[in-house]
C-alpha cells in the first residue's frame, strides 16, 4: 500500500496554454469513493506441473486499478496491460462493504479460476483451485445495516477465461451481484487521492489567474480567489480535524468540486470557444461489428450487442445522423440465459419493434439459435419481451442458426439465416414467417455457395440477399449476393449468385456484413459495414464501423463500388443534419502536460491535442447552448497505442484495453467515457457520444485525466446538438420526380395497366393545376393518386415495395403543401 500512497501524494506540475479539440471490461467505478481497489500480480507456471497451485502467490506486483464491483466482466485486458499476458496472474481486491439491512447475509461466488473471500478478516469462501465455473456459497454471516465491514477477495487466473462474480442475499435482499453502491475503496486511498485532486485544482486556479486575470471581470476573479483560499486552508488542516476519515474524504470531495465549479465560472467569462458546423466526415466512425441500422420518423436506430461473450446484453442507439451512434441504451439483459449474442437487427412491424439475433440459449443446451425480442411499446429504446427461439429447422427439429434477418415481399414476411453445425447443408436457409415472431414452415435453401450474415436489399421488384464470406478475422472477408427477380422467393432456381461485389483495398481490410438504409430525406442509398481495425496482421477480429453511399447499375443491380479510404472525406448523407456545432480541441483551454500536434493525418482544423496519461491533464471547451436541456456531445479521438496481444496476429486478449477519460460539465463530473483502440497508425479516428445536460448560454465541457483515468488519447474536436430533435421527416421530392418514377415503374412492369395510365393522367392534371396556380385542385388530384394506389381492386397491378415508395413520396409531398 505504501507504493500507492507515494503515487497519490505526488504533487502534479501543471503547464498549459490557451489558443485561438462500455462492451465490457472489469467495470470502472462510476461513483466517487466507491468500488474496490485491485492489485494485480504476475506468477510463473510450474513447467513440470501446469496444475501446481502453489505458484499462485502475491509477490510480483505489476499494477493497481480501482474497479466498480465483481460482476463477471473480464480481467484479461487488465492482466495483459500490467503483466503482458492474460494467463497466470493473481489479483487482490480490498475495500469495505456496507449492507442495507441488519440481517444474515449469504455470499455466492463463481469465476474462472479460483478465489477466496474474507469479511472482517473472516474467511467465508475458500476455493483456491485452478478450476472454473464452479459455484461456491458461504455460510450465513450477520451484518448490520449501514456499517462498514472490511472485505478482501483474492483471485487466481491460470489460462483461458478470466472473470469473477460475487453476489449476496438476505431475508430482505434479493440475490444480486454486490453493487458498486455497497462497496467502498479503502478510506486511506480515497483521502490521499482527494488531497491530490484538490492540490491539482489549486494549481489549475493559479494557471488561470496568472494567464487570464485580465480577460474576466473583477467579480469572477475574486470568487475564484476565495475558492482557492478555502481549498488551501482545508489542505493545511484536514489531517488535524477531529472527524471520521469518511467525513474527511467527503469534505475533500465537496471542496474540490466547489473549486472546479468556480474555475468553470471563470472560464465562461473568457468567452465561447470558436466553433464551426460539422459538414463532412471520414471512415471509420466507431468500434463495432455486424452493424445494422434502420431509419424511422427522423431518427436512425442502431442495434448492437456487447463485444464480450459473457455480457449477454442488447443495446439500441438513437441518432439524428448516420455518422454517429448517439446515445446507447440497454434494452435487454438475458441475465445468463443467453451467451454469445451475435449480430442483432431491428425492424418495425405493425406498431412494434422486433430485434432478431442468434445466441447460445440455455433452454437449448447453449446451442446457437435464432431468437427474437418484441417491444412492449412503439419506443425502440424501451422495454422488450423475449419471444424465444425461432424454428429454423425441419421435421419439427429446431436447428442451430448463424445470423438471421427478415424481409417482406408481396405481403409475406420471410426469415433467412446461415446454417451451422457439422453435417448441415450449405446455406443460407430461408422460410416464410407466420408473424414477426413465429416460423412453423420447414426451412428450404438458396442455391448454395455459402456465406454468413445475410442482409436484404430490395428495389424495383428485385430482391438481393448479401452474404459475407471468407475468414471473418482476415483481409479476405468480403461481400457477395444472391438475386431474385420473379418474386418466387422459396424456389432455389429463381435465385442467381454474384461473387465478390465488395472486397478489401490497400486501405480497408475485410469489409463485409453490410446493412442498407436510405438517407434522411429518402433520396440516397447508403450502406453500413465493418472492417478490421488492425489491417496489417493476418488474423485479428477487432473491427470498426464505416458508411458509404452506393448507386445502381443500368441493369438494376447494386453498384457498391470500393470501400471508402479513411483518407477520403465524405459529404453528409442527403438531408442528414450531422453532428451540429464543432469545437476544435486545439482551441480549448488546456491544462497539464497536454500537447498540440499535427503529425498524424485526417484531422479537421489546424491539428489536434494529446490528452496524456498524466493525472491533472484537462481540455476545457466553452460552448454555447441555445436553450437549456439535453445535448448529444461527441468527441472525436484516436487511441492507437500498441499493446502486444491486442493488435497482433491471433490476439491473446478478447478485447483491447480501453482508455478512461472523465467528462465534466460546468465543473461537475457528468460521465466517464472509455475510448476504444483505433488503428496503430493514429490516423483513423472514432467518435464517442454522450447525452449531457447543459444550461442555456455558456457551458464548460471538460475532458480530464483524473486518478484512475487512462490517457494517451488524441482529441480532434467535440460536437454538440440538441437531443431528441429529429431530422425533418419530409423527403426532398417534387411532383416531377414522382411523375418520372411512375413512368419508370410502368416501363419495368412494376406498375401495370390500367393503374399506370390512371396515375400518369392524375399526376399530369395535378401539374397542370399547379402551373395555373390552382393549388387546391392540384392537391385534390394528388389525393386521388393516393387513393388509386391503395385501391384494393388495383393491388394486382402494383408491386408492394413500389406501392410503399409511392405512398411515402406522395404523402410527403402533400405534407409539404399544407
């Protein structure tokens, strides 16, 4: 522990300048003073006996980190960072635990591998063995509500998985993972950390007063001086105060926050950081794999699952722009009934949302099955109900599936998926659906050729099913597609296959798993796909999300072109409002050992900054909010730090370690972000966005390296826009465009006589009335066109997707004329 205190007592030397920018690991603490202090050690295996338990000691200390709790998340990235390997390590977690009830508590633990648990120096669980996933239960122990009890957990990791879960229960306490709120870091650690934090705040005040006293009014300067004086007095007297240690910690925390707020008020007086409008972007956008997005009522909705197999959760993100995920919300937690949740997709049918994916289901012996969630309401980020496994087999036998999607053709819903398992026919497989959550028909098959991750694209009566093929961890992962032109979906002879329609380039590796979506105004076709982050190694599965516009060939087939290079800037999708106001990092107020640079490419503005590992570093942006409320604030960053076992061929860690940066709004801690690893070139950037509450007018948004943070992250800029304000829902379509579409549909036979002639005449009459200035008569003819399209007697003369498109365009045109 002396090593710890020595680090925390170090006084930070700050220098700065001002000029005109959670997938799941072992959880980081989110509550000040809460969590457990983890100490991590390296051990050496016995070369003659790999099972020798005596090697698991606590002699070779490698590093420490606070964690929120023991919730089953992986320690592999921590071990890899501290000891260079995820195998053969030990860890010790210490702090205090505070129960809610005065009752007898029982503790439950399980992990990979062994562990021991002490409460107030009493050993209540002892499973010091190199074995995994063997549940352990303590004898009941009497605890008093609100009282702090010392807790110590020791853990050993041999090889393979590395995780630990600790639960508790009592008569009144339902069995649950011991939450962060019930765990407290060792109090001496907290006190020394908060002393250092307060010292850093004082030094930041000195920096402001030395360099910018003339930039603010006298009142702001005097308030800052007063806050500094109070803080200095507390540091001089805190050790001698006759109060409990936890009260000392609380006093230090509150005083540091008071000074932080005073600094923010001072910075506001300095004026708003200059800004511009976000109007271009380049790939990649953010970390992710198997991306899927849909657009409805002015918002894009992205669906994803955790990178960790053990996380077992599904998320839905909401954004007004295709260039960023926006705010991510957990919508489903299987709580262990499902593992390896892969490639979720989200659709809206009959007033409800449905999320389809494949996962290892406990009910089926953890076989990989297709399954579906149904929303309770029409809110895609609301509650969902698990509707269970879908029948993807034959002769009544449920079969495994590898990635599933659904699509509608001529009023019939279909599911299509990849086959999985020894001896199974080559897929994709396909079946009609009874409703969005039921399949009763036996599967049939497309004409072969294989492939995984089917996705559907439809246009002008043609249906395309793209598949990804090749080694998913390699440069050779790519897209091919099947095409159907006659609507006989279940007939294998009605499908043709085109190979290698989207492949790697020298700049983009393994581009595949594409999804398809319209631009916000409905006039452009875009694809969202993943590629490999570490493209210069043979096999590595760490992936990133990209988007690009695509076009169509004269024969009606899609022209995906090449993956867009990260060195190429793209314009926003048509009608897309983008990420709002943009504030360059090099124009922020910079504290600590932050440096400006322009060595690496693909930045905007005049350069970027490096937010170092040094505690006390801070970049503060003075932004302007037109009104009070929630805003989506994004930061563009690069984190290309090279770590063996992460960026290498066949990596030894399931996930690369993430950075950790604290975000403050007006001096108060608001969020903690965890930037993902980007390409080791440092020239590919991701965006991390959070919902932040801002006041009307000036606000200070700060990105800090606090104790427990992990830096060395380059920041390019931040962006902000008002949350929950959708894109305009009216597409950019006019009468001439609709008339041209009807003419094209008539030529290719997707609208037939007599409906084609009727629509052409009505639209011609509408245009005539517009030209004469007779708006009411023109609108009447447009309404007549809508009625004609939706007349049941005309159903056989129009394809369903064409009917949907014309309904959308005519409705939008009528709305714009109101």
